[in-house]
C-alpha cells in the first residue's frame, strides 16, 4: 500500500522520483558578470606638475571637457594644463564649489566659462539660472578668481543650434548671456576668448547636428583657439605644434612673391591725403604714420577669385590699423582690417554696408607693437576666409551678403593694396598663390 501511494505521487509529478533526487545536485543560479568599469576620461586625468612650467586651470562644462586633451597636447612642454575634475555645470555649481576647484596651489592662468547649463530650460519652463542671477553669480566667481592673482580669460559660450533639444535651449539666449558676461568681463578688464564666434564660423562642420556638443575634430578646432589664448596670456609664441603644418604649407613652393624685398617694383605709394613716408629697408616695406592713411597699391592686375594672399605685418606705433589689406572679390572689393577702431578690430569691411567693427566677421584681438603677425586671406566662390597666426578668424559665406568697400579714401587701395591709419607699420613676405577650383 505504501509503495502504491508513492508511485501515484511520482506519477502526478508532486514529488521527484527517489533515484532522481539522489542523483541531481542542487543548482545555484549563475552569477551575473560584473559590469565592466567605465574607461577613465583622459580629460579628467590628474596632472603631475613639471615645476619649471606655469600652471593653467580650465573651468567649464562638457564643451571644455571635449577640448581639454587637445589643449594639453598643444601646450605640451609649455604649461601644466589642469581642469576641474567634473562638469562645471551652471554658475550656481561654481559658487558652491569654486573654493575646492581652486585648491591651495598657485595658478598662473585660469580659462573659464559658464553659460550652457545656466540658460537651459527646466521642467518648470524656466531657465535653470535666470539672467539676473547669472550676472550676480558671475560677479561672485570673478571676484574669487581675481583674488588668486592668476591671469583670467573668459571663454564665451558656444552656439546652440536652432533645433529641438533635450533639455531645451534657445540660440538667442546664448547671445543674451554672452552679452551679460561681456559686460562683467569688461568692467573687470578680463579678456575674452571668443569661442562663440570661432565655433560659429564653421558650425555645420564642427558641431554634432541638433546638439550643443562638438565632434572630435570640432573639439580639436576649439582647442586651437583655446591654446592660442593661453599662449598669449603666458607670453609664449603664438604658433602651436598643431598649427605648424598649416604654417609650413603657407610657406610652400607654390607661393609667388608680390614683393622683391628690395624695391617697390609692382607697387606705387597710394596718394592718400597727408600720407606718411613709404620706404623699403632690410627686406621690409615701412609705412610711416600720416595724418590719416598711408599705403601702397598694386600696379598690376590681380586675380579676382580663387586665390590666397599671405603676408606679415607689424605695428610700430599708433593706435589703429597697421597692415590692412584691400583685395578683389569677383566684381567688387573689400578690406581686411587689422587692428582698427582703436587698435583691436580684425574683420572685413564692408558686409551689407556694415564696417568690420559692426558685422559678423568682427573679432577683437589685442595687437602688440613690434611683433610680427602672420596674415592670410583666401577668396573662393561663395566664401572669404582669413587667418591670423594660423588661427582662422574669418570664415564668411558670402551668399546673400553684399561685399563692398568702406566709402572714402581707402578706395584708393583698389584693386589691391595695404594701408595704415594714423599708425606706423611694416610689411614683409608679401606673396600670393592660386587656389584650385
């Protein structure tokens, strides 16, 4: 009877057969594989200082994280480049954490930015840090950083694309917040590294579509501008290792001279009223300061499209432009202003009737006396580009724009010419080359 009951239970599946129970070991669930540790971000690497080099601190959000490593590469052997070991977030995070980020060491240069996190819209429909609070926080942060004795460089906030973003951001807000920051920095005499304009010049090429972030090559492009600002603040030569190939290309054998180094053959002194003396010495053209303009004009027929012109210019004295180039663009002409409007404007006159100080090509750059600057202009259908010390500062798409000369005596430089305004300057290595179509 007992065996019959056992057989019935086994058949019903209510118990396992005795022989199976004896032979089948307990099965434990397989252990889950441990998740792989995230690969450390090289931007967050702790830097061991070379005591012989200056110390630089980068403060910023994920945009700055992207350009940190290429900046370090460009500054190798020139500076110890640190960054805060986190995303800088909004200015409120800066106010809460800046003391910790600064630490106790001495900083020679601090390159900083806040903005993209401040202006983003939260679930409440309001910006994370409204404009008035942004300004208040910036003033607090600037005061704290100035107390370190470091040279400060404000980095303008990079553009926001006109697209559906998560979290939401608006392109116009970047302009508004940058305007607030500009006011604060000007009051505190802090120079601006205009990464906004630098990025905007090639935005379609360097920014991820419908995203505030940049591609790898885009971050490299931003890094060139950041490294240039750091070198200037540290009093170092402006050409980086990364820019060396471009400089080498600019000195290639395909360039044709525009100046023989001995005479003004091919040029004439421009008949500006009250112009200063023009002479050639030591393979340089010297343009003395006049009551207004002093310059030279090309006497041959220059190309009007698909060409590059490169030269070096130096300001000897004065407070305005010292090596401006007037050049053809198809059936019209324009001028690359170098150090205009009080000595700092770099840009094209004129775009849609607006001077270099007022249009989208405007850059404000500190030009020093007795220093050579390398300048290059490229003219191709639909685009005018210009480089200063191998950093592209102008990248103008000319479609839907009117290109023209600023009216006045500068028109005497047409079709091709160089000029100074109430300043003495020098020119050398004038050359040009065709650009393949």
